[in-house]
């Protein structure tokens, strides 16, 4: 019988050769990442031309295909693993996390049913319990699930809060509710909450956006007032969302004060600690999230400060039965081998059904780095944030946000306020064009400022100094060009 010769049926030697080649390329990328442009030169035509250079009608060798993909990624992406990527919360993934995703892809465990992947499910349960304990939840009461990211975790929080407050919601939906539910978050909260409001049928009008203080924390007095106004108008408040490390400026809401309010008003308190939640790994930073153990649920993203590959979101709760009440379902076609065991099938416990082994990259990272390893990572990035603040002050830049987290928003206060928008944009574009670093622009009090966040465990003081040279050089260029324009207008 003739062997079916296909790329899907590579022999042992071919697999070893391709695997070795790919691992060598990954190692080279990680070793020499500082030699790569952080931000690409963007051209739609060039990108499309590269993608379509290979044709599905004319297959190429596996090695040629992999080389083509790697070259495209090297040239046409923002390299978030770069130590001078000072952007959003997308850190360099640690190598054991990369290996975990490789193992997951190869074994391809199906985490819908416990009986199909018992060791994988129990590894995830172990990780979830351990992380829950770091937030102060009791191991006996805590429950949770891995999610595709913080957006799914926040949607899970809205759904569980609805079911907790309105038990009829699971079956009858919003039509079964006697009044219109409303929820509350600060003006600095993550926009995934807007999507959550739409996804669960509440609509965005049900999300009350509360003003913030000068420190960009939620105004608890304004929150309390809005709850009273809504009750008087016939609405039913059911959920308060606190943010433990905002995306823009790293602000942390007064969680303990919000927990007091939630208890008095009998509302579900959710803390979106997707980024800042890792503060609990460092004893010296734990107090930043004081009161988080009183939250009904928490969002935490391991693919942020835990430096594992995306996506590894986590939803945890101190209400042991709420996930079951929200997502429990039966299906005749699902495996029944574990029916007589005291176990939970993950498909009855979350939004997802069939899903990959998300938690392995967290498990493998933790068993090799340990909690002490993560404490040092958090502490190192905090120190690099402080070093950046110090260097900015020495070069006459002004830091405009107040947070202990390594999220630094800054400007030059000597630049006239009416041209701040142009200034921030000019500086940012100069940095991006250089290819040596990546920063962004963020508005604080309606004024565009520059934002640089330490996200990488490999960022050093030398990387901070490179950024400072770029910033100072871009500012000098801006002032020179502004002066020349002013002379021409005279």
C-alpha cells in the first residue's frame, strides 16, 4: 500500500529537523532581541505582499514556510518581548511558558470534560487555588476558571453578579427581571466592561461611569450618590467594579472603601486586577490592594505580570457555587466516565466549552520560578519604574501620575499647554520612528501626555538610559523646529 506523503504526516527525522530548526530560531530571537526594531515601518502593501508571497496552490517545504513566517514576524510587528517596549501590559513571555504552549499544542488535551484530561484540569485547579490564596481567599471557598483574557473574565464577573442578584436571570434572561439592573465603574476602568454590558444584554446604558479624583481613583462619594439616584429612579444596582491598576496610569481604586459600600448596599464587588493583581506576590506591595480579599470576584491576567504567553486570563471568586449556578448545563453527547466521581467538568463551569490547556504555562512557570521568583520579578520592574521617574526628573520632565506601579505618565511642563497635544504626539512618533523603543500617548485631565510602562523582566537600567536619550533628543528636535517656525512667522 502506498504511503500517504503529506505535510500532515512527517516522519520522525523530518519532525526532529524542523523542531530543532524552530527552537534554534526562537532561541536566536530571544537572545538577540535588542537588535530588532521595536516598532515596524508600516506599509499595507508590503505586509500584504509578504503574506501572499506563498500560495496555497503551490505548497512549499515546512522549513521554507517557517522561515517565511519568522521573517514576516521579525519585520512586521511591534516586538512586545523587547526590553525597550514600554507600552501596554504585554511582557516578554518566559521560556517555560513558551514550552508549556508547545506541550499543550502537541498533546492537545480537551478541557471540556474532566475525564478526558484529568491531570490538566487538576493542574489548573491547583494554580487557581494557589493564586486565590495569594489574594486572601480561603482555599475551601475559592473557585475559579481560566479564561482567554481579562475581557472574558470581566464578562464572567458581570454574569455571575447578575445570577447572584437575580436567580431567575439564568433561565428567563433580562425579561424575567422586575427592574433594570445597573452596574458601576470608574472613568478609568477597562473598556472590556462596555463589551460585557453589550454581550450579556444589559446594554451600555446600564454601565454607570463614575468620575475620578485628581489621583485618578474612583470617587467613592460620587459612586454612593449615583447608587442612591438610581435606586430612587427605580433601577436595581447589582455590581460595583473596582480597578486594581488602570491601563492608562496604573491607578488603584480604594478597594477597601468600596468593599464597605458594597456590603452596606448589598452589591457584588468585582475587582479588575488584570495587571496590578500581581502586587500581592510581593509582600511590600500587598497593601496597594488592601481589601481585595473582601471582593466577591477578581480578574487577573497571568499573561501580564506573570510573563506567560497570551492569553491566560483568570476569574476567581469566593462564592463556591456561583460558577455552577451561572454556567451549569448537561449534554447527552458529553463524556460520562467521571459521572460517579466528585469532580467538575470545566464546560459546566465557564463560558467556554472545548478549550485548550490554558493553565499549563502558569503551572510550569510557577513550579520552576516559584513564588520567590515572581516576587523578585515584580520588585525588579517596580525598581525600574522608579529609576525611570528619577531620570525623567533629572532631565526636567514632569511625572503627572501618582502610582507605585511601574506605569509612568509624563510631559514637559515648560511646553505651553495649548500645544501639548502636538508635543506629545511629536515625541511619541519620533521614538517609534527610531525603532529603538515603544511608548504611547495617554490623556490625563484632557491633556495628552507620554506614557511608558515597565513590562519586561529583562529591562535594565541601560534600557532606561536609551529611552532617556531618545526622549531628550526628540524634545530638542521639537523645540528647534518650533523655534524655526516661530521665526518664519515673525
